[in-house]
C-alpha cells in the first residue's frame, strides 16, 4: 500500500515536471522579452511555430537518412531557429516600427496558426495530425536516475526537460549577476537613461525578444517531440498564455515563474491522474485554476506584481 | 584666457527638424575652468543644442571640436569617450536600481568570471564621492532618495566616466535655495579643478551669480555671447526676448472682501502613504490674489488637488463660500464655483486629440446648454468655442482643429478661456505660464489680475518666485506640506522667502496646530 | 474660361476636398493594408505553384457566387460586427479587450440556457434571449473593467484569463448540467425551442434577421460614441485619463462602463449566433470571432461604419477560403495569414513606407558605389 502510494506520487510529480517544462521555457522567454521592455503575448504563436518546425525538420531529417535521435535533435534546434525568426517579426514590428506590442502579438498568434495550418495542409495534406516522427523520449541520466524518488521525478525525462531545469538558474544568473542583465533590465525600466550612458536600447530589446523566440521555440519542440511524436493543429492550446500568466505570477523573476509553472503543471497533472483513476470531479475546474490564480495574484491579493516600467512602451530617440 | 584652445567648440551648428529650424548656425565655446551660461526661452533650442553635443541628435550642419580636433559625435557613447558629461533636466536614473547600479550602468566593473563586481563599484563610487564632496549612499535605491541626492548621483555618473566637461540642463528647477547654493559650490570646485561647466538656465539671477560668460539663443538663432561683467538681468532679458521686457507686473492695490476659500488643517498622504500635507490652513478673500511659493514637491500640487477634489484629504476641512466641499467629487466642486488652470496642461489640462470646441466644454460638457439629457448640443458648443477663440485671441485655423496642433501659448489660452468662462468664485492658477513665451506670459498675467479686479478670489501657485512675487497680494510659503510663512507681497524680499522655502524660518499665525504648540 | 470661373472651380474643389479628404485619409490606411496583404498572400499562392488570380476569383465565387453564398457570407458577417464593435468600443476608452471571445461565448451560453429551458411566446422569448446574452457577456467584460478600475489589473491579461475561465466553465456546463441526454459523440446542449429562433431572411442560406439587428446596433453605437455625453466621456478617458478626471469625469467608472458595454456587445453577438445560426451549443465551440474582432476593429478604425465594412471583408475572406481550397487547391489557412498581415500593416503603417524607402536607399547606395568606382 505504501509502495503503491509512493509510486503514484513519483509518477504524479514526474508528470508535473513534464507539464511544467514547456511552460517554464516559454515563461523564461517571456521574462527576457518583458524585462527588456517588449510585452510578448506572442509566446503562444512562437511555441506553435516551434512545435511545427520541430516535427517537420525531424521528419525530413529522418527521410534523408539521419538516425532518429539526430533527426529529433535537429528538429529541436530547428524549432529554436524558427522560433527566433518569428520572434524577429514581433521585434521589428514593435521596436523598429513602434507598433502597439499587444496588437503585434495578437497578429503573430494568428499568423502562427495560419502558417502552421497552411503548411500542414500543403506538405502533409491533412488538417489534423501530422505523421509520426522521431522524437526525444525519456533519457535517464546514469546514476542520478537511480536516486530514489528524485531520480524518477527529475532524471528520467526527455533531454528538453533537463534543458528547461538548467535554464532557470542560468536565466536568473544572467539577469541579476551580469552586466548584460543589468543593461537588459535598465532598458526595460528606463530606456532613455540607458541610452544616455551609451547602452544600445534597440540591440538589447532585439536580444530580449530573440531569446524569447529561442526559448518559446524550444518549448514548442517539447510539445511535438518531447511529449508526443506528432504535431496536431493548434497543439499549444493556450500554453503560451499560461506561460504568460506564470511570468506575471512569478513577478518577472525566473525562480518565481518556475514556481508558478510547477503549480500550474501540478494542476494539470493531478487533473489527468484523477481522470485516469476514474475519480469523477469535473476536470474543467482544475484546468481553470492557473487562470483564476493569476487573476487573484494580479488583483494584489497575493502581494502586488509590478511589471518593468517601460514594458509596452516603444522607445523613440 | 580666450587665446587658449577651447575645450569644446561648436561651430555653425544647425539642426533642422521637419518644418522647424531648431538651431540656426549656433557658435559656442567653453574654456578650461569657466562656467558658460546658455540662456534662452522655453523652446529656444537650448536642449536641442546640448543634445547634439551629447550625441543624442545629429546636427544637420556644422562641426564640433574637442580641444581643437573635429569630432563626429554619433552617439552618447562617443560623447562619453570625448569626456563630455551631461546631467539632464529630467533625471536619467532607473528608479528600481541602486545608486551604485545607476552609476556604473553601461561601464560596469566585472569580476574574473565576468559577473558584476558590486564591491568594486561601491569602492570606486565612495572614492569619487569623497574626492568631489558629493555625498551619496551607493546602496540606496533611487526611488527612495531625495532630489538633491539624485542630482549628485547624476554628477557622479559623469565623473565615473571620466567627464572633462559637465553640461547641467536646468539643474536648479527642483532644488531649494540651499541645495542650489550647494550645487553652485560643487560647480566652483569643479571649475577650480579645471573642468569647464555649461550651465543651461532661463533664470537670470542664477546665471549672473555663477557664470563667467553667457551665450544667448532665441528661436534657434544665435544672439551673442556676453561676459558677465558687461551683463545685467535687464540686458540678458532683452537679449533673450528680443525687446525690452517689463520684469514687473503692473497692478493696482487689492481690495479684499469676504472670505471665499477657507482651508483648515488639511492632512493628506501621497504615494506609499507618506504624508504630503501636514495641517495646511489659510484663507483667500474675494478681490485678492494669494500666491503660494515653495520649491516643487513640498505639497503644492497635492494641495490644489485636495481643493479641487482630485486627491483625498484624510482630515481637515475645505470650505467655499462657507459651504464645506472637502472630498466632494471633482464635478461637484467645479459646479460649486472653483475653476483651475492646472499645473501641467498636457497632463491634466487638455485632451490633446480633441478639438478646441470639445476641450472648451470639458467639465461642463454634460450641462445645459451643451447637453440635453445625454445628447450633446453641437450648435451651442460651436457658438461657445467661436466666442472664446475670438475673445482670447487663440490662433487657430478653426475650432475643429485638434489642440495638439496649437502652440503652447495658444493651448494655455484655451484652458484659461475655459476656466474663466465658468465664471468661478475662486480661480486657482497653478504654474500658469510654464513653458509659454514672454508675450503669452504678459497676456496671461493681465487676465489673472483682471479676475481679481472683477472681485474673484485668486490662488496662484508657481515655482517661479518672480511670478509669485509679481502677481500676489499676499504670499504663503509651503515647506514639507505645511504653510511656514505668510508675508504681504509688498513687504516680501527674495532672501526672506528663500529662508522660508528652505524651512529655515517660520511664522504661521493662521495654522491652529501651530498656535496650540 | 475666365479667371473667375477658374477660381470658382478651385473654390469648389477645395470645398469638396475639405469634406472628402478626411474620409479618404481614413480609408487609405486600411485599404492599402488589405491590398498589400492580398499581394503578399498572392506570393504565398505563387510559391506553392498556384495561380493567385484563379485563387482569388475562386475566393470571391465562394463568398458571392450565388444567393446561398451571399447569405452565408452575410451570416458570417453578423457575429464579427458585434465582436468588432465590442473591441472598438473598448479601444475608445483605451482598453484593449482581448476577451471578446470569452464574452461572446458566455453570452451564447446564457442565450442557450434561456432558449432551451424557458417556454415563452416568441415575442418575449427572443428579446429575453438577447438580453441574457447582453447581461452575461456584459458581466464577463465588466469583470475585467472592474478589476482594472479598482485594482489596476491590466485588461489585456485579465481578459485573456477570463477567456480561458469561460472556456472551461462552458466545457463543464455543456458536458454536465446543460448536456442533452441523447447527445451522441460530441456533448452538446438541447436545441433552441422554436420560439427561440431568429427568422431566416434569405433562404436557402441560413442568413437570419440578426444581420439587420447588427447594423442597427452599429448605428446605435455610432450615435452613442459621437453624439452623446457618454461617448464624449469614454473617449476623453481613453485619450487622456488625467484631463478627463480633472474635468469632473470619473475615469474608473468610464473604463468599467466601456468594458461593460463592450462585453454586452460581444455577448449579444453570441446570443444572435446561437438563436440565428447554430441553435445549440456544442462542446468545443470556439469560433474565434473574438480574435478576428481585433482585426475588424483595427481595420475599421474603431468606428462603427468602418467596423461593419471590415466585418464584411473578413467574413468574405473566411467564407471564400473554403471555395478557394476546393477549387484552386490553396489551403484555407491562408486567410489567417492574410488577416495577420492586415493587422501588422494597420498597426504599423510605417512598414508600408519602409519598402520604397529601403529600395531608394539601396539605389542611392548602389549609385554612390558605382560613382566611387568610376572615380
């Protein structure tokens, strides 16, 4: 009985990590973008682009005779590249052309939905699921994976999960311990002040948005290659927006956002495991949880959350 | 001295923006160890010129020489490399960063592994701060420090980058007379160490006090450079404006009648629940102008907002014609008979994208004859606009023009027309001439005095001491959210007001709290 | 011709231009954006080896080829007018309502409930259904307005969150309390009663009288915005919060009001679509009208007449897309790409000018280089 209990717990927490991974990566991307002063509600669309191109590149790489693992890794890198490219559209429109960043983000999301649907129809002649492709399934890390409980939760996962777990401390370190991070934050708080001491506001904002593209693209690749081995139309299904919620809930701080993603991931995992266990409580209410919590957090009932002062404001010399 | 090569020389600098010549062949040179004043009205092109020197704008024509060598200052980075440091009028400090982080930003000391070396930054700042006698707390957050310290941080920022020339853009606007003295001392110690300083101002007395020479520009054109020995405030003023200027406001003695506004022991808090008004009491009578002097940020803005219903008073009472209006809605207070010229016309005064006609009815837009039920009555609105455009000489093609396309002076006229048009019992004029040219200043002052002579009560708040002294019949001085002094304008001297403004002197018979002490 | 004649003509021309010029100016941007987006769409179509002219003709055929298509296109226009007006009205108060989708769906759900569970004569039933849509949609939008007004919560985030909350709440209702017992694979509600259905006006198409209601509502919103103190106050708050407050207008109340009205418009759209077209609520019904509405409002200049035209445009695109896919073999998702491009171009008109400028710069650079080479 006790063993059963512990196994259930480990698998539940492992599932939490799996649900949280795409959220963590996209949320870190969102933090870099918003800390540099560019509001990014395009995370959803960038993830979708990442998911699609990861699948497509893995598919073709495999067709050209690359071994499955290499194909899948190529797909993962490709997702980051295409995530970066699509984020650059957002960057150019909001930095160079000073468009409203929310409007631009909405357009990216629509563009991503259209582009992936278009290509899916064109290349695979389907409007639902892509064919299955080589993926990045769980790769236990020797030794660490055999640690009781923790090994099962953290170290028997897809390689993308490891990247996500490492990305949290790295992001925090870069933002708060390096000159680059100081400048990036300065640009998001008071761009003119940064400009007058010779910090290149535009370049740093492109960097912030570009990082969000790379990370959200990677997050997308986890959906198609980490959790599954196919792409399905609109497979992000709002995860980009949950990541955005985590950014706010975590007060634009990598560790805070990580905590929020774990919470949201846990709500998702427990919902699935309850359904599998045949417990009949309406899963819809659990799925609602991240959104309600974010509203509550925003309303200041769990401490006020202050966005970077210049987020959403175009900079003009 | 002039035989030597200037540290900075700008030769025939011209800057053209679409439709405007902001700078038209300006020449300017500053030598080692001198303070050069740069004088001009608002919008004369001082800030643009200095932004060119600092690399924020590129000149359309002309050259800049640093110690005799021509340089192309393509950005702030180049300016910094050339040893040019600038303290901007609006501080360029990140509020959520510490003093140290702000000072090193863009030129950060790093450790061996490439991370921020905070300890080293703090040590360097401490050394600099001792060397130049600029006291700061490197660990404090900018949002928590005083304006004076903010300015010292700005100066340290330039020193940290090895500035050889310091540009100070309107640095005294936000300082107390004492802090201004402190700043002048800092400037002296800098010039003694050989640094030249460029001091931008439109305050004649300060220029007379601190500069060696003054360069004057007017409407983008170079008027000339004058040695301070040859200058006087009158000469500088006429160079700045282009004609002889009446520095004094002409008016008859006042004839105060019944009390219109009575403010009694008002307390209020601002951001972060910090007290901003600590028991303010005073009266304004019909037929008099009461002026409130004080350094910006001592509660004047909040006081107006409390009276006009835009800021909550925690205790105390505001009465208009013996009727309490404390914490009533802005709308009620407008209808009870208070009209206000707000201190910042773009912030509070106007909806810039609205037409002149729509701005003209703001506040009475839902009253007859401008509205019936929720339906707006456009004939009445248009007729009213036509009338005040004529009466107040608002220069515009038509009343449908958006006010954002008007000049500052004409925008201010729209506000004054609207507020006086309410036929109020009390007119509050906050910074009524901020950022308008001298012609408009005279027009606005006459209109305010006309209101007094028509038997209205008038309350004037201004950061310009000259304006308060010129307009008022009675002067109150605010310091740290209190009225610390009350003087009849005819007896007031600038020195005495300065002491009150700095909190070094007080006499407040009108405040019950003080009496009870 | 005498000089006085010429000057008369000139004067008339000036007068005409005075009236027409602002109108044309308002049209240049959206029309230019649409043309440019269609051109880029054509490049996509060319790139996949199809003929863009054939494709676009197929698109027009699909949307307007016969009475049936025209009716269907107009029926698709109806919800877009409502949600477009919703987004546009909120924009006027400087509120970005991304939540029109959630408000639309909540309104639709409320209408479904009234239309399936109450038995009333049509003359009471139909107004009640529409009212239910307005109220529940309004509450959903108003909630975001209230959070903004009293707690300073940014409406973009709160409306995104409220969208998802709505979707999951509806998921619960449609699979639970409101589920029709005989429902087969897909859970769905019961069918709207006969008294709860809007009249069809263009058979054989499914076009209902809802389109007329939509146009009337657009006219009402136009009047409200431009001819009343309500609109004046909302616009003043949207353009300058602090000046409005100074003028005795309550900015927070007006922001709330704008979101309430905005949500009400979207919710009314939901009610009209349920009682005029779908007649029941199916699980997973997320038509995306609330998101297309953002494009509709932007292209329509946040002005009701523009919104009606823009709604027709986007309905044409989506309705014709299927025809284009069937006839010309171009994936229908291309209309989403075109839609996104239109938003980009309207939101950042400088992009349009950037092309010629860039070409000009390139030419100058090339010229300078060749001259340099000669010297």
